């Protein structure tokens, strides 16, 4: 069976992660217990998640010509068996970084992201990725790169009828001309509130926000609601998918695992509701390990997990 093809256009960012007994308040220095450097970035994380789940991923991103670009980014993609032909390099900007602090008792985190090279993806570079985007079953992107690159890549996918998933993270306004071309929007409750203008405190609020977003032209909406699960609104149907109970260690990459799982399931031909159930399992397993990309589960782990629930 041929692997489903997915194109992911997004960020590569090096994660600099420290864990401590509690997160520092302003002016406080906290002694950490663990420090790790690893591959990350929403785009890269989602691409790795899909690759590990059995998809053939075309990863479109940009890094610097520096240590993090050469020894972390390129090495990590090669280790995952992913092509680096569409991993562009910037002559002047550095590879993006994320400073991540994790409370090892609650798994809460605080993150500061510096986008660097992946915020400077050019039209010419997106054109070089045109064939990969057009030849995919699903195109997945986020908001951690420059908007010009997002718009052009969405236009390319839309023109060929490729299913488009937009994960609107980090929280940011999105032009309606982009939203109208999106098949599935996957915000969390904060992002959904910003994009819809509906403050989400309850499930009913989430439903109102989803319908408000669909009025802007989005095909379907999946709002991830943390401990409340995920709300799927599509084709006149609404379904709340409850969170799966697992041993939570680190929640940092859960949303990226979810989106990678969703893209893979859709590319394999699942309907949106079944795909969201699959993605829910992927997201759940990802939080049982430390890290972002390194915590993305493999397909055999998901298949075994699904048999237990």
C-alpha cells in the first residue's frame, strides 16, 4: 500500500527545554532538574508526527546556516527518513529557537519563540515546493512562518483541490481570503476566541465560535479544548471527542501531534470524525513522553493504544 502524501509548510525551531519544580515568576531564578536541546517548531513537529505515523511527508521550511541548522535541523530530518530537498537555508538569519520552561509537577509550560529564518520563506522557495504541494492529498500549515508564504502555499493547494488544514497557532489574526480556502481549521480555545470573536468558557461557547468561523468561509472546524477534549463541527454535525486518560508527563507538543495525526488519517481516507478520534489518540500518547518532536508516537504505538480504548 502506497504511503499517503502530505505536504507540511511550517517552522523548524530548536527547542531549548528546561524542567523545574515550578515555573519562575517575574524576577525569580529557579533551579532546574533537566535541560535538553532538540528539534521542534510547529511545522517540523507536525511533519515528524505524520512521518512516524506512516505518511510520506514533504517538509517545507527554512533554517539558518548555523550549528542549529546543520547539526540539529538537517540531522533530525534525515534521522526520521524525511527528505531535506525543501528545507531552505537563509544566508543571514539564524535558525529559529524556542526557550521552553516546563513545570515537572503540573506539566504547565511557558515558551518564548524566536522565529529567525523560518519567518523569511520567499515566494521563490514556495514555488520550488509547488509540485510537492500539488501532489499531496493533504496540505498542512500553521502561523509560525511569514504570512506571505502561508498565503501562497494555501493558494497553490487550493487551486489543485488539495485538502487544506490550517492550525492557527500561535494565536494570530488570519485574513479571510485565507480562511475561505481552508478545509479544516484546528484552533485551540484561545485561538478560536481570537479568530471568531466569541469568548470560549463552555462547550456551547465553542460551538458558537466554530459556527462563526464557518460563516467566514472555513469548511470544518475542530477546536481542541484541553481537558474537555475536542469539538468537531462539520457538515451540519457536531461531536465532542472526550480527552483520553493517560499519564501526563509533558504537554508541550500535544497540539502538533494532534494535527500530524489528523492530517495522516485524512490522507488515508478517513472521514473528519474518525480522523479526529485517531488524532486524539496521537495527541494523548505524545504527552506521555518528554519533548516535542522526540515525543511523537510511532504508528505501531498508536495501533496498540487504540486496541486498549
